[in-house]
C-alpha cells in the first residue's frame, strides 16, 4: 500500500490535524469519555476524511489490514506479558520480589534505587517493554506495600525503562535513528550522552528528594508492611532461588532472543516453578493463572490489590486500544498528512537552533497523530535529513534529536501505543504518571538548551557550534 501512498492538500492536512486533536482532547479531557470510545470516534472521522480526499473503499480496507498486521508483534508481547505476570504471581516469584523488596528497600531510597535498577535492566535488555513487564510490575507492588503514590512509582519505572530504550545498542530505536539519519550506532550513542547525562542526573536527584518525604514511617505504616510480609510468607514459599527465573528471562533478552519468545519462556518457567515450589495450588489454578491471572482471597486488603492481577485477559483492553491506535496512525501515514505539513517548513529552517527544535516538535506531532514511536523517528528523519545537510549540522545530531523526541515522547502521549502498554502493565495511566516521568520530560528540554547554546551540537566536520546555532547558515542562505 505504501507504493500507492496519497498526499493530501495542505488544507486537508490541517483539517485532519484539527479533527484528530479536537476529538482526542475534547473526548478525553473535557467529556471524560472512555478511551476506547474516543479512539473509535477519531478512527471513524479520519476514515471519512480519507474517503472525501479520494481514497477508495478497497484502498481503505487494504490500509486497515496493513495496520492490523503491524499490531501483531506488539499484541503478542502484551499477551506474553499477561502470561508472565500471572505465572510469576502464583509461582511465588513476584511475592518473593515484593517480600525481599519490602525488607531491603527503605521508603526513602526506593525511588532512586528503583530508577537505577530499571535503567540497568532496560539498558541490557534494550527493551522498555521488557523492563516494565518485569521490574516495573514488581516495583509497583513494592510501592503499594510502602504506601508510595502509585503514579510516582509508575513515573519512576517509565523513566528507567525508556533510558535503555534510548541508549542501549540492543534497542531497535537506537539502531533505527542512526540508520535514518545516516550515521553509525556508536557515534549516535556517544552523541546522546550530551542530553541524556544531565537528564539522568537531574531525574535521579528528583527521585531522591521525593523519596525523602517517605523517610518517616508511621507505626500504622510499619504495621501494614509487617502484615503484608507475614501474609506473603504464610501463603507462598518465599525463596531467593525463585528470583533465578526473572534473571534468566532478562538474560534471554540480552542474548537477543526476541522479546515475545523470551517472555513466553519466562512464563513457562514460572509455571514449572509453581508446580514445584507452591504445591498448595492445584494444577488447574496454576495453568489458569496464565490465562485469567492470579486470584486469591486474603484478609489483608493490600495483598489482594498487590497480587490479584495478570493473565491474558488483563491485557485485552490494552490490545484493543493498541489496534485502534496503530490503525489510526497507518491511515494518517498513508494520507501523507504529516509529510505535507513537514514539507512546508523544512526548507525554511536555516538556523541550526530552529532546525533542532522543529525536529523535536515534529517528533511530538508525529507521535500524537500516528501514535507510533517508530514513525516519530522515521518520518521526521526522512523529511529533515536534507535540511541538516544544508545547514551543515552533523547527522548524529539529527539521530540524537530523533531519539530525544520520538523515542521519549511516545511514553508521554496518553493514546500512543507505548503509553497504552505502560498503562496496561503498571495499572496507572499516562496522564497520572506523566508529571513524575522525569527522564522523558527533562531530556527534550536539555536538547532545547543544547540547541540554543550550541553545547553538544557539531557541524559535519566535527567542529562545535557552541554560540553559533542562532546564526543563519550562509550556505543555506546562498541557495535561496
């Protein structure tokens, strides 16, 4: 279908942008409509625009089927994550992580240490999804046990998870961005240090400061922690040996085993462990946990909220949201809405500062319209590559900017596929965790500061443009 890609007129592109933004903002923020209903209304509206713009019904069907095919892999990951959570709950793996976490972590140190752990896991797996589906789930449970704001814990987990998605040489986006910009992956990673290092340090300090407010634990909270730990100890066989399963699962991802396969293997290992380590549960209960999650009845209410989750069925709504999100993005892409809009401005950018900031904003707009992290890297990268060459700005500055925008914004836009996944796994919406997702919020701001000052910005010869990015590029001006 991409060979027959249409390009709508500029007015139609603007109309489409206004319609999508209008329905999303009014539906979600003002009318407080169900997210799925809002997606359906937006999807219908864009389909009507596509038909009015000249797209035939059979072409529209083909686009829809193409979009549906693109959802297959991410939906399989969702299914695998549901199975992992269910099997790791009933096997005692997650209860053991919670137990030792409550024992080892202090409320004041939890956020900062948890952020570092998520960064390390996501870096070595190269997958934000894998990090959130394993450590994110466990940290949410520990946070509940410590009576820490769930939105704060979710924001911390997302911040750590996107670190690896952005910086790891094993990450698909880390390889996609330099490929699009025309540079190599290790030069790209080196360039990203200019923006990610300050963002990481500031985020770590903020999590440490916020954690200090939980420094004083009341007797009631201490008693609550003891009740949770005693209930876990009485219900499950708690052992550090059970932690071998998540370690092996992470190793599989590090060894470049596809995330879906690694997670499915992790779910199977969890099931086998449940048969051996938790004989109090029947074979039916163990196997059913992968499908419908763990279900227990505990006297301590907090334990019910901690453990009664997981299973394929728990991911159903997330899968449906993702299908609609990617379908919507596919139609928008085939209409060429963003291409038309970006083409209008790319040749007018002659200052490196404006070029970098516009690239960041284009990545955000692409995520908002296509809901796709990958499109937010590929489309602006293709559109602005020539502009960076004309402005004599190094390609690794473009690749870095694509990640500062496309990779990170995807977890902040509530209706994007990445944010929907995070919501499904962590149980906290993007709107709730967004104020606490410091890394993806701060990193683009650091990129703007670098663009304005020229710090970390280089020309094609490797010379620093510090203090020069606000000036008009002579080579570009002479061509006008």
